[in-house]
């Protein structure tokens, strides 16, 4: 067991690293953040910010010698970096789990191997693979890069073999998956924490909406049957067990129009759709990350209140002017979280707010109101199947 006052390391200093740092420091740990960006949101509040590249051997050696354990906030840390650290200090989650989650081909193949459903897909390693793939799958389909895609980036819709070939070139002629576009009833996610000894705690299922491929809202509890929620939980647990996973794991699901639950992808870290846990659960996903990193059992994931989380994107800044935050503070059950990013850009995640209420409908109502007060251009739509 790694106990308070020890130094914990985190690779990556964005908002996830920042919220991990807040949780760890308030639990009495010290935190070192590795991130080359001098403006790193986590670096700004860490005990130490190592401004170095992820392959910088001197920085990694320093971390390996001083940190009691190391975690990551993103899956694209170079594999060699995780392996280098792993030979010196506990790294959780382990590099092999991160390697699976980082690559859509490995990830979807692994999910299938566990007997779990994904959208129909074919691995595209070279342009020639496309002709067969287009025959096998129903069009239109989505072509997604195997690596480095997130928030809808690195993917495009294609409706025939010609478009698929052009799309493959536009994406950089890099390995991809071609995946059928499924009719979505709604999107769900399950976040869990699994300890070194396999003890697992699952957070309540979240019901998510996306706009332009980016998460927009999460509603908890999800408006699905107990059976469906239990099925999602079983599937998430099965993946974590199969990887002998240690840490926080997020699993995203599609519920199709004909009632099938498919796994879309997983993330080997806390997830945007788990930010509701910061205010609505007994332990947040970041506290769970600290616990599992430190060899402690996961804490209770009890939901204290229905909640709606709304992402705040850079789009809400009008020519550099921030939204009128004062409006939000008039709502006593709404909590603001800003990530300390200096520059607002379209599509950039700047923060989020959580609305709590005795009933989910009331939380949704408040969330709509707060959003309307903070932004004039857009309105919230929380109804089912609203994902775009
Ligand atoms: P991804 O980056 O793969 O998580 O995709 C981002 C979002 O695009 C998802 O949350 C869905 O809203 C949508 N999407 C991705 N793949 C599919 C698919 N096969 N069928 C329908 N919608 C999809």
C-alpha cells in the first residue's frame, strides 16, 4: 500500500491529470506531472511539473527514482515510456492494457475475443483491404484511424469504395477500421475501478449525448431498464477482468435502435463521461484512480444524487470573452469546474458543470437553464437519441 505523503506521478498534464492531482493532493499525496506544455493545467497545481518530452530519459529516470507509482491521463503516451517506467516502479494501468485501448484494431479485436459485441468492422491495414471491407459491411460506414483519434477526430463517413479510398488517403493512409454506422437509440458509458487484487467497483451507468463527435452531456442515472444497465456493467467488468486491469477503466456503449448493446471503445483512465462523479458520488473517478494506483481497495461509488454534467467548450467564449459565470453561481446545486486553460478554441474542453437535483428531470431542467444563461447560440437537448 502506498500511503499519503508519497509522491505519485502522472503522465500528461491536461484536465484529467489536473483533477487527478486535486484528488491526490487533497488525500495527502504529492504529485509530479510530466508534460512538455509549460501551460499544462495539471502542471500548474502539481508539487512538481517536469516540462519534458514523454521520451525524455532523464525526466523518466527522475520520476522512476522518486515516484512511488505512476499513472497516465491519456493512452497515447509512447509504449516505450510506460515500459521504461514499468521496469522501475508500479505503473497502473499496465502498458499492455494501455496498448490495447490505444489502437482501435487491437481494441475491437480484443472485445470480440471476449465474446462481446461491437459494431461490425473490418481492419484496414492498407488501401487494398478496402474493396473487400466495403463488400462485407453495409454502407454508409465510418472510417476511423486505428490510433490517435479522439472526440470524432481522425474519422469520416464514407458511402462507397471510391469514397473509402479517398478517405483512407485523407486520413494519412494509416491503419484504420472501417465500421458500419449503426442506428443509435442512445449512448451509455460505464466507469469502473479495479484494484491490484481484482476488487472492482462500478459507477452508475451514464447516458451520454455527443455533438460533432464530442461529449456534450451525461445524465445519471441513465434512463434505461435495470436489466440493460446490468448488462452494460457485466460487459465492462468482463473486459477489465480479461485484461487483469488495475486502475480506472471507461467503457463506452452504443444501444442500437433494435435494442442491442455494443461496445464502442474503452479508455484506460478516467473519462469525460465520469466527471459527474466529482459532485454526485461518494468517491470521484479521480479518487478511485488514486486508490487503485496506490494498491488500496476502491471506495464506494454510491450515487448521492441524480446529476447532469454539461461540457463547456471553447465555443462558448465570444471572441475571447468568457461566458458570464456569475449566472451559474445563482444556481445553488450547480457546481462549476474549470480547467485553467489559457486559450479558448472551438471544440476545446475548457470545463464542465454538474447540476444536482432530487429528480433527474429537475437536474435536466436546471442544466438547460444554466446553459441558456451561459450561451445564447446553442440550446441543450437531452431527449433520447439526440447524439449527432
Ligand atoms: P468515437 O470517437 O469512435 O467514440 O466516435 C465519436 C462519436 O461518433 C460516438 O460517440 C458516436 O456518437 C458517433 N459514432 C462513432 N461510431 C459510430 C458508429 N459506428 N455508428 C454510429 N455513430 C457512431
